[in-house]
């Protein structure tokens, strides 16, 4: 699963979350960097990011057509 970078950035801005907020939620900086770089994520990792942002996971995941 991949992170939709644009939607992630929008959700992050709405939530006013910094890197330290993600780290406090158990999401290491390296994980976010890999996700932002277009690397695939485990479903549970994408779920943790969505939970930290308080959005549904479908809002931040890349959909393939």
C-alpha cells in the first residue's frame, strides 16, 4: 500500500501535526520518510498514520486504477 502524498499533506495540515507528534504516536521519522518517497507500507503502518491524523485510511492511501 502506498501513501497519497497530496492527501497526506492536506490531512497533516488540517491536524496541525509535526514530526514529533507522529513520533509520539509511534510512527518513526524514517517510516514517514520512506512513505513520502513512494515506498510501499504495511497496511497496519498506513492505519497508524491515518489514526494519528484522525482520518479514514482511504483518505490518505494511493488508489491504483
